[in-house]
């Protein structure tokens, strides 16, 4: 290795150590993730590289797990998992994965279970929360839509008066009058097109 290459390698090691020191100090000070990343950037790490460097330091310090380690934890827990198709069984498995790994969130544990289940042959059925019942919201906007359905030829003045008389925070509603007038105009055009 020539002198120039050695000098470049030493400079890279120095920058890496500066970034590592900044990371360790920020973690010890219980800084947020964003604050830790800003500390790393202040050492000369580019914005483009900071996420990769942060993740590397998190794994090296034991605060997070590598993908391979997380996959091994999931495989170990899944070998003992029962009744993933029930809410109770699914939730117990999520908890088991979170407790078996370091830095695994509930959301990532659930995603890992679903990914594991899809990869099985045959595919393993897992619990999924039921979709919403499609119950309409009872806010002003839905009442306004109902008023437009009842009177699709509503004039600009009628719309203005309806908005002024609205229950609740009419001052906020009036701030958005142009949006409601736009909806009224669209309803008018649809009504005219159907009548033609």
C-alpha cells in the first residue's frame, strides 16, 4: 500500500471514529433519533449516508438487530407459534417476537409474522383486523354533501347562507367557503349534465 492510500485509509478511519463518538455521546445523552443523526452529520457524514451509518452504529452497539438476526428471532418464535389465525394467538406471537429481539416494534413484529406466513408453502393464514364497517362520519362536510344531494342546483348565495347558518364552528367553515363553493359548482355541473 503506497503512502497516499495509507493516508486516505487513516482519514476514513478518523472520520468513522468521529461519527461513532458523536453517536455514542448522543445516545448517552438520550437524544432523539433525529438529534443523533444530526450529531453524526456534524462530523462530516453526508446526509445521503447518515441513515446507513446510524443503522450500522445502532446494530454494532446492540440497540438494534440486523435483518439476519431479526429473521432468526422470527423463525425461532414462529416454530413454536400456534393459532395465528385468531386475534389472541397473533397478538401473543407479536409479543413473543418483541420480547425475543432488541429494538423490534409491534408494527415490525406483525409485519414479520405476515411476511413469514406468506413465504410458507402452503401459505399460513394469519389474523387480520376486520375492516371498518363503512359508517359515515357525522361532521359538517357530510351534512353539506346531503344538502347538495337534496338541492344539486344550489346557487352561490344559497350556499353562502347555508355555510353561515352552519352549526358548530361556522368561522372555520367560512374560512373554507371557496372549497365548499367549488363542490357546489361541481354538483351544479353534474346536475346540468344529467338534465341535458
